[in-house]
């Protein structure tokens, strides 16, 4: 896989410097021990309170350095990608930030982290520092394991420990709150891909239709592979594993964590699935969805829950300085506000009416466009952004869904209704253009009962506002000749003209409108414009029914 980096041996130090340069002047600093010892710390730290130190291998950004700041971590110690920091690095961090009140180390339950942080703690105690350590083992993927992994739930402990330290509480009290929080957390992860380490060869162990449940944050295999399925089913499986681990009664905070590469659109779909599941009634606070404890570019997510009491809730809702922490929000119902109604809708101007011929034609056209969704997307993927088929199919489905409400016995009103439906449901420039086309055609049809002339009037308005004409490599290249031919009353001739117009776009090496205008000649060669293809198909269906 491709990555943005300079040299593999510098990637972690350069990333940390990038964080420092973008985090706000004077907020964070690093020790001058770079690159061997990588410690990020609060620039304003005066050692008057308990220091909270965490860390681990890089590759989990924004963890851990992204959570350094007032109210959370005092310092973060970074190793190389997925490698624990050394004993010397952790000990250096303790020496740098621990004052009379001491330091708390928060450690994810991996052998390297336990050993390196543990030995550093012992050495620090020998030097006279007061140090406590809390190990987080929140992963429930392998129930019978003696040492569960520490994963995204560790962030709850960072937040809770940071809250109590900021309040000025002593080390024993802060450590007690952190340990109690660690015992109340459960987490489970799911991914559709393994992660790719910059500078290393990548081999995805998963098949095209496989995902992994219960995998760790270093690319280690999951507990089991599952078949790719709707996200609601994936979430239901995860909820079924998590629920038995929760204590009866009480509410929880939920962290929805992006493991690195899930697009925001999909993360909110995941959030909706989780908060529509049986788990929702157990959730009071929600944090995320957001990338907070990632695994480089893993295409997956994790769910973490912590049981709430008054202390935990106060800590998790307190404001903090680090921007990487997503403020907790209370679970709530979706608020719905009534949309404004047009005067026509209020007056029932477009009342339903039926005409079997018009019903048959519109149904056949919509079903054809829906059947072409994948092919039109494929064509658009070559010359645009790959969504023409989905956009057209969405509009067609909306028309079919409202077919029984259309005034099919009144052509002008039908055209106006189609314009309204496509303008509302279809989206993108295509939806607006077709809405203009049908709306203008409806006006012309109301003035004169001539469908061919009305559709040409619609085309005139569409090209005026859209700016595209014949030869610009758009749907107009099929629509214009087809409507010109239709003026003679020959639907078959219109279909042939539309097909020829769509075919002509294959030889057009320059698009002058639409997304294809951003594409070079090499990529356009021999590929028909998807909008023109859709128009040609629609006229073909109309001809077959004539």
C-alpha cells in the first residue's frame, strides 16, 4: 500500500514534531532527547500536582501524545511504530514531570509495555520518586485469556485519572480512581482489513468478503473471521459479545473509536447502528465516533464501554485542553422539525389521478434506470466520481415510491410532480438539471398540449442554466437529438438518435461540463458519458412500449 512519509526511520519523530507545530504555541513541548527518547509533555507543567504518564508504540495516533494537556496526560512516551518505548525513555519522562506528589503510569496490557514501564517505575522509586502504575486490560475478545489486551478503553482511564490529578488529589487517590475505572471497562474491535506499516510490504490476510472480529491494535489477527454483512448485523454480533460482560443495572459511557481508515460517513452509520441496538438503553454518554486509538490505516472500529457512577460521569464530562478528546454527549432522541409545505401541496393542487399508459411508461423507465445502477456507476468511475448510477437510481426509486400519488391523468401536472420529486430526492447537479427540465416542460405543456414541444422547452431551460450543449460530452448529447427526432412523432427515431448521441461521446476527447471536464483525454477515450447512456436507455424503453 502507498503511504506519505520520507524515511521510515524518521516517521515517528517527524509526526511528533508535526503535532507540536500544529497544537498551538506554548501548549506542548518535547524533551531534547529526540530521536532516541521521544517524550511529549505539557509546556506549562510546574510539578505541583500528580503527573499522569502514558505511552506506547506509535501508530495509534492521536494516542498518546494527542491527549497530552490540561485535564488529561502530563506526558506521553512514544516508541517506534507498534514498539514499546524503552525503560530509559519512560524513566526520563518520570524524571521530567514527577514532583513531590509523584506520578501515575497508565499502561496498556501488552508484555513490552508492562515490562518497560514496570522496570522504569522500579528504577524511579529507587531514585526517590513516588510512582504508581495502573494496567488497563479492557479487551474482551478472548474470554479465557489470563492477560487481556489493553485497547481503546485506556482512554477512559486517561480522562478519569487526568481529571482527579487536575483537582489536586494525591497519588494514592488518583491511582485508586484510575484502577477502579480500568476494572469497569470492556472493549471489542472489528475490522475489514489489516493495517499497513509504512515502509514494509503489506499482505492482507482477509478475503474480499471477510472481516475480523476481536482483533488488536497492532495488526495481530482477530479471534475469528466473519463474512462481510450489513453493519447492523456486525454491530449485533459485537453487542451480543459485549452485553454479558456488563454489570447488571446502571448506565454506561460508550466510546465509538475509528481504528484509522473508516470514512466519517461510515462511522456515523456505525454509530446509528450501535445506538439503534439493544445496547442503546445501557448508554448514557457517547464519545465519538472519532479516531482516538487507531491502528495506522486499519479499516475498522471498536466499541468501549465503562460503567458510570457519579465520579466517573463527572470526570468524563469535564472539559479538557487536548483537541483529540471528543466531548461526551448525552444519548438523546433525534429531533424532528416539520418542513415547510408549499402552497400547492397545502391546497392539494397535484391530486392523484391514474392513466394506465402513463403508469406503464413511467414504471418501465424507472425500473430500467434502477437496473443500470452498477453499469452507470462503472462508466462514471472512469470519467467522473462514480455515482451517476446511484444518483439516477435514487431518483427512479423515489418516483416509483410516489407513483400512486402522481396526477397521471394530467400530463402537465405529472411533469411538474416529477420535477419536484427529482429536485428533492435525486441530489447532485443531475437532480437539479432534471428538475429544471421537467418543471419547464410542465409550464410549456400547460400552455400548449404538445409533449414534444414541451420537452424541447424543458431542454432549452436546462441547457441555459446548466451551460452544456451538444458536443460538451454530457446527457445533452443524447437528449437533444432524441427530442429533435421526437418532434416528428417517431419514438423509434428518437431512440435511435439518443443511442447515436450517446455513442458519439466515446470519441469526444474533451468534456466541457460536469465532473468529466476535470479528466484528461487518456481517461475519456472510448468511454461513453454515463448520463448520455442513461438517456439513450430511457428512450429505448419508451420506443419498446410505443
